[in-house]
């Protein structure tokens, strides 16, 4: 049975959405949620029929969003430190947190450790594409602001393995994000990375920003600075389009009538861009599953984060990453 250490104090809305989301997941999947946080606040949120199917590890300290990530290394009684340490001690198989993402990354990297051959872990996220039911995976989207070519090569290997083992995309197509498709385009880092990533038979070459949403490429590699800007820009564009559509619909009766026909389209669009549908972003490259959820996660998002963690653990993707790197470096 998969055991998931859950930072029940992380997130913007306290214990409720975290506990509620995990219970929703427990109704559909057999796993062990280990809630880390204030027991007095957690216990009343757990339905009586599920109390013998969960564990609670009490602590009352939490790393606030406005604190430095490095503070977490000293705060051994904080919820995220305790949750990560449960994984380190072998008492849990995965950790999920909607709390301070920097603290989660730092603790997972330093306390759990990196996979052999990985110099820097990367955050992977899912982007919608034109192909129904298909998403592209982009990494890194924030863990590493500055990267060298070797880092980007490792991201490509991790993304390829994750797409194959967790998502089920055998022979996932890998692309390197650049300012042109030609191998000569890009800065010195991406040019060198192009040569390294070319070792992968799944590498299709450079891709541009608009290719991310076409669905022709499954894994897109970039540094964390570019990836985070890409992620936030995409979210802003989606929100702006929705805003303009809603504004225009309200301007005339004819538009309102048309809106009834567009209702299903809006619903599908919202589902495609809703972070709650994915639950969180996996931190690839550490020795155990680490899922970083949005601070504003609702119960649905946490439920899906649980499902994602279970798939990750059961897929043995970390062994796939290790063995792939070993074969390429030999």
C-alpha cells in the first residue's frame, strides 16, 4: 500500500481542503494518508468511518509563504520538515505539499537526496494541447533559474522517463525550447544542450513556444526561469481570453443566446487550464515522489495530487531515470 505524507498545514486555506481532498481520494483508492499538522484541527475533519484508515503526526509549526526557503532547514518541527523526514526514514513513500514550494524543494533535495546521476531536480508541469485529452510536459518551471547544458540534458531524460512510466507515453517526443527550430538557434547553453540531448532517439530537436500547445511534442525542456515565465504567461493569456469572451457575451441579447451554445466549450476550456485537474507538479530527480501543489489548492486538487503520487510510486519512474542515465553515460 502506498503511504503518502501530507503537509496538512501547507496551503492558503488551512487544514480543511488538504484533509478533505485526501479523504475524497481515499474513497476511490486504497492508500495510507499520513497527515502532518495540528492534530486538534485535523481529527474533527476526518469522518468516523475513515479514522482507522489514516494516520496523524502532530506538529504545530508551519513555514509561511513569506519566509525564506532556507528557514525550513532549521525548523525541524515544521509540518513540511516532518513530512519530508517521514519519507527519508522510510515511513512514507511520497510527500505532498501545497505549502511553501521553495521549502519543499530544498528539504526534498537535501533530506531525501537526488537520484544518482542527477545534479539538479526539476519541477514538471502539464500544459494543454489542441489534441483532446493530451497534454505536454514542460520542465523545469521554477526549481532552477540558472542551468547549464548538462542540467537541460538531465531534464530531458527525466521528462522522457516520466512521460513513459507515469503518463504511459511510450517513445515520448522530446523537444528543447528555443527561439527557432534550427539547431544553430538559441544561446550557447541551448546549443550545447542540443548536442547532448541528441543522444536520445526520442529527441525531435528545437521547438518554439507555440509548439507547446500543438501536441506534436510530448516533453519540452527549458531552464526554470524561462519555464516559470512561460507558465505564468500561459495562465494570464487563458484568463484574459476568458475575460474578453465573458465581457462580449454580456453586451447583447444575441451574444447571450450564443453563450448558451458555448457553455460546453467554456466548461472544456476551464477543465483544460484548471490546475486542480492535475493536483500538483512532480519534483523530478529526488529519490522519492515529491508533489508540489498550488497554494490555493481546493479539495479536488489535493485529491488529484494523491492520485498523481500513487501513480508515481507505483510506476518506479526513478529507477527508469537512473538506469537511462547510466546507459547514456556508459
